[in-house]
């Protein structure tokens, strides 16, 4: 039997430790605030070469919508980074192979599109590992980038990324293209409002977590976004060409 004194001490220590662990797990959520992230955490925000813009898409691959984006990008001779959901990739492995063969960069968005704050470190690690294994098996190469659902990082997510050799990357400009009221004009206007050289654009090539059919507004806005980048003298490409340093500094 543990003496009453030590037992009470252990309980008190546990009562203090649990809130501290919870705070450590949730602290990175502060990086969700775009202006703060862009100013203080440039690598996490996806800041790169000042003459380049990284074009990224979340929530695919979707056999109904993603091929439209691939054809448009192919016609424009532009590659992008696609952050895939494992739950979507497992349904369309052939499409993932097509994306890879077309020269696009494949990255991870987790298995299910659920906030990481609702998961502990072990569940976060398991989710990432499952997605990493699937995408690596399909493409024959291990992705190196991760974007959390809703852009919300946690302490557990940072630790899992470090162990798996993944670099978290968020964004500096988005189109709010998931909204039911989004149009090609609003998506273009919202993206270009915050578009700067060295920035990373977030769009969606799937409506699996967005308003039904919202991908059509994104697709309609994409040519205008690319034209605006060209008019501003900005090259467009995937994050691998963006100059975002990896975790080992290269």
C-alpha cells in the first residue's frame, strides 16, 4: 500500500501536470491566426522565394473534380502541391498515380478531415502514419509535407511530424472557396487581396468537406489567379520549388 502522504503528493502532481500537458498540446493553435503566423512563423506559413508563389490544393483527390484541375494546370504548364486526405486517396489510387506522373507534388492532409485538437498525440501519430504509408505505397515515394485539417496544429502533431520527417506548411493567402456563396470572382478577389511574392495559396480541388459544388468556383477562379500572378511577375509552382526549408535546413 502506498502511504497516504506520497499518494496525495502524486495526485497533486498529476492534477498540475494534466493542465500543463493540455496547454502544451493546444499552444500551437495560436499559429492558426494568419497575420501572426505570416509575421512570426514564416516557414510554417509557407514563405518562400520573393519571386515565386506556391500553389496548393487541399482535400482531394476527388474523381469528380480533381481531373478538371489537372487538365487546366496541364494546359498552363503549371505544377502544384496537393495535400491529400487518406480517406479520399484510398478510393482513387489511380488518380493519385496520375497526379504524380503529371509532375505534381503530393503531400499529406491526414486521413480524416477532423480537427487535431480533438485527438491526442497517439491518435494524431496513428492518423499521420496511416496516411503516410498509403500515399507512399501508391506513389512509390514518401511525402515530406503535411498540412493539418483546418490549419490547426497541435503539440502532438508537431511531434509526430518530427518523428516521421514531415514539415508542416500552412498558407499566406486563401480563397475561402469552401463557402456556398463563393463565386469565381470572390475566390479570385480573396486570394489576390493577400497575395505577395513568396506566399503560399490555399485552394480546394474537392468539396468533400466544403459546400457541394464549391470546387467549380475554385476552378473558375484559377485562370484569373494564374494570370494575376503572371501580371505581377510572379512564377507559380509547387512548394518543392518555393524555397521553403525542410526540417533539416536544406
